[in-house]
C-alpha cells in the first residue's frame, strides 16, 4: 500500500501453478524507446511486453505490460537488474527508477543495476482496468470508521454498489486475473525478456508482498530482495486491514508529542491532552459536522493518512486547530496524487480500481455483514482510535468473482536472500505484520527495524543505520548475521 488516496472531503491498498502455467514461448528482447510523456524523465527509457492474461492458457488472450529502465552507466560495476514496485497495490511504477535516483538512491546502487520500473498488470500504461467509479462513489482505499452496527450496514450498501460496478465495467473480463501471483509471473516474463537468469528486487509497502510472492514462486531466479515496510505474509487481506487500528495507536504518540511541544496549535500541553482532544473532536464532528463538511469519519481518516510521514504533521495540526476553532480547514498540498490526468488515456479511477482488483482477488474475504459488525464492535473496543475503521466492510465482501487460485504461501524454502526493513511505528504496515513475514521466511530473511515512526524507511526517514544496511545489501549482498535494531536518530 502506498499513501491512502485522500477523499474529496479533503480536496480531492500458487506456486503449484508456476510450472503448470508456464508460457509456451520465451519472450523476445525488449525494444527500448521514449517513455510516455507523463512519465518521461532524463535517462529513462521504456518498452512494452505482451503476457498471457491467464497463465493457465498461455497461448490465449494477452495483455500489455509497460516497463521502464534506468540503465547503469558503469559497465565495470553493473551486476544485473533491480526490479522495483511502488506499492499500492495499484501504484504505477514507470517513473519510479528516476524518482529513486532523484530522491537520493546511492550511486553505488545505480552503478550496480539497471533499475527497472513496471506498471503492473491492470495499472497505468499497462493494460488498465476500471470500475467506472467517481471519487464520490469510492473516495478512499482505507475502510471508513464505523461507530456501530448500523454504520456497517449502511457502508455495506455503498460498497456492494462499488463491487457491482467493477463487475459490469468495460474491463470486467480481465477482473479475475488481476492478482499478485499473476503479477509475479509477469515479472518473471520481464526477467526472461531482459535476458537475465536472476533478478534483484526493491519493493515498498504492498510491494513487499509482491516481492515475497515472486521469490516464493521463483526462489532460484531471485538474487537480492529488499522489502521495505512489510504487509505481512498474506498481503492486504482482512487481517492486515484490521491492523490499521494497531498501526494508528502505535504511531499517534509521535503526533501527540509534536503537537504538545507547539502550544501555538492549542491542542494540549501534554501528549495525553492531545490524545483527549482527538476523542473530543471526533465525537463533536460525529454529532455536528463542520461548516466545510468534515464529519467524524473524515476527521479520523485524515488523521490516519497524515500519520504516514513526518512532513504531514504540521498540516495535520493546522487541520485540528481549524476544526477545534470553527475556522475553514486548510487545503492540503496534494489531494489526488494517484488519479491520472485524462491526457494519459488511463481511466480516472484506475488506482482505486486496480487496487480493488488485487486486494479482492488475492484472498477470500468474509461475505457476511454480521462478521464485520462483530469485528467492528471488537476492534472498536480494543483499538478505540481507529480499530472500527480497519474492521469495517469493503467491496471485497461483495466481489463478483471468487479467487482463481489459493494464496501463495510464503515459506522458508529457497536461498537466504531477503532483507526486511521496517519502522517500529508504521501506521499502515505495522511492525506486527513484518514480524509475521519474518517468521514465514525463516532463515531466508533478516529483519532490520528502525526506531522511528511513519511509513517507509529506506531513503525516506533518514535513519542512516537502516539506509547503510540496505545499501550494503543491494551492492554487496551482505546482510546482518542476525536481526538488527537501528536506534532513533536526530531529526
């Protein structure tokens, strides 16, 4: 998962088939050329590759996968290719290699690899899917907070309509085949087209699950796999969604300390007072929305989404202050960053639509509304700040197709070549999920934790200890002999 798509309220997430479904022919070499105008960056070149829509029918219908390359300019140091994924699911990745370079990826890494970006199947400049949704119909990829069983029932009616639109859209024939396992198979076709016997990998958020699935399905075609901010071994399933409440409460103290140290916001003089202010504002807005439309759901959602990155905390405090004093809420700097422009030819709802396709296809979600009502009651009590959001019902409960294959089980079978990087206080992919992934991989993996809050670690939060370990792994293949904890570092 990437950052949650902000709602209009604030200004506009089987290995057994690996051989049975093997393609009949080896893909030819990629033909590199200019990238689409909306992702063109200096040094970046793009290509396309046709892959089977359904790997059980390798000679049947095909779809197109868009691929990019930021080639190493140091032939003496180049050792291979580094496939990448930006998370989501649904995150476009063609420009990601250039973004990594411009965001400070060490030169030793750029010298060591051709960095490969991919728009996964269903996404962006690959064959895209749509549900023909407007933002008003499905404004966020994070479940909405439910105060009670009636809220769950109301939400069930809404999300059932979302699922129905996905099942009747122009791209509905693609729907069952947009899965993480098939994306991993696409990645292996890309490996073949690149002429590589093995690939290395860097994936963030949901991309940790995609990388885990690939190296489970194709362990001996996997070189060095760096996964940052882990979803856990089941990807974005119902269990991960219910972890959002835990992630919120683990991360919130960082904001409470930030706000308490700045009396100009008027949110409390201690972290405890800021926490009390959260419950006060949520209850007030549940009863009476603000003049500009904020209700309790929107307030809780914006708080959760703003906890992803430290840079968002000042704006979050300003939002709280405005809601507390009855003033207009400031417009965020970015509200619809995942929504493509019409000029790209990509459906406007592609991020959310493709995300729903993957999440709902990857695992078998509960279908009984009463299950969600029960879970909301339990999690609302255990995690009162946000648990009743993570447990709420989503379109996956009404998804118009059943999974076409069982989830890929992450195991310890394969080379010891995985490094998991994880912040201690990640609201979106909490530490508990990373620990579960570490356990599933067994001796295949090592985990490095960083004593910091927020989502994503490598090159984002500035923990030099974690950054250095990750860079050394990508460049040399060396990992810590045992799991390692990096301490907090000054901001």
